[in-house]
C-alpha cells in the first residue's frame, strides 16, 4: 500500500472510517470505505477487502449492508484459491438484507447465485431455506410457475419434521391455487403429479386412549394390564389387605385396612 508521511495510506483510511463511525456519520464512513475498497481492488488485494466491507454493515441501512455483503462475497470468489463457501454464505446474508428492504429482484439474484453452490451437496437445511425463500420471492415477483417449482422441491425432499412439512404444503397449495386460476392447461400439466410423502405402515401406532402416545405395539391383554396398573396406582391395592376390627365406641365398628385407612364402617355391631 502507498505510504504518506512514512505511514501506510490504509492507516489513515482506517482512522477516517473509525472517526466517522464514532461520530455517528455512517454515510461518510461508507464513502471512505468505498474509496479504500477501490484501492484494494486496483491492487488485487481481494483477501484484505472482505473484513473492511463486512465491518461497514449495520442495522441503520439494509440496502447499504446488502451491497457491502454482496461485494464481500465477490471478493471471496476472486481470492486465489477461491473461497466458494464463504462466497455463497455472504450472498445469502446479502439476499436477506435485500429482502428486508423490499429489493426483491436483488434478493432473488443473490439467492439464485448461492443455490448454484449449495445445490446437490447434501446440505438439506440450507437447500430448503433457499428453495423456500426463492419460492416466496418468485411469488412476490409474480412468477407463479417458478414459485410452484421451488415449493415442489421442498415437498419432494421430505427432510423436515411433520409440522414444517405441513406449513410448506399449505403455502404451496395457496400459491398453486393462484397459479392455476391464470395458467393455461398445458402449463398446469407440468405439475400434474404432487409428490406427497409416503407413509411407513410398520411405524403406524393406533391408541384408543385420548392423549396416549404408544411407544410400541401392545396386545389387548397388555393394554388392559396397563390400565389396571394405573388404576391401582391411584390409591387402590392389587391384593386387598386383610381387614381387622377396631372398636371406636359402643355400637360402632370400623374395619381398617393396611396403613390404617378405613375400608368400611358399619353400625349396630354388639
């Protein structure tokens, strides 16, 4: 880096950025950062650029943060050797910021570029997140056919819990209904087969008790024995204890069971 008064020029630029940030002047700090970034890019110092660009992101402006994150992603791709995963990850972050500020086309482009990296690598949760986001962005951009196609990829996966699959299916049906009202028949034929999940019959459990979640297959005798055990656990004894007579007073008798609890009481015994 070029020197000025015996100090590297980047030292002055770093100090200027820090000063503007401390003074709560993000636009001036961004101006210096862009100047600094252009100097690094001119000298092919792409490895030094991402920390600078990521540092300039913040909550004060989503669109400015999205632009800095997008440029940081491109720098990761131009490093030798390219850091492809960091490139894709920062594109996702940039797309999220673009989406938050309503820049749907920029968000769509960032997510599509990231999908080229993640697709087919077996990272199912990342793929699901990208397909879901692209499906929504396509819907808001009025590209219903692309939206349906992205949601179909979510339904084919079958890697989510039941609640998540249900949410994806509901949103797909809403989007498909919107698409079906305006699309010609030949385009609808493309989506004729809906990839519903298969049920594993060997794992199905049927319970006759409300709220009961059976952990294994039980016979009818086992079920009744379980209910009997629960009944006795509520305060009854499986084998009634022998009764003994105690006299509480003239003309009254009480039969007391195990633990001193009264099992029955009768009067008129002489």
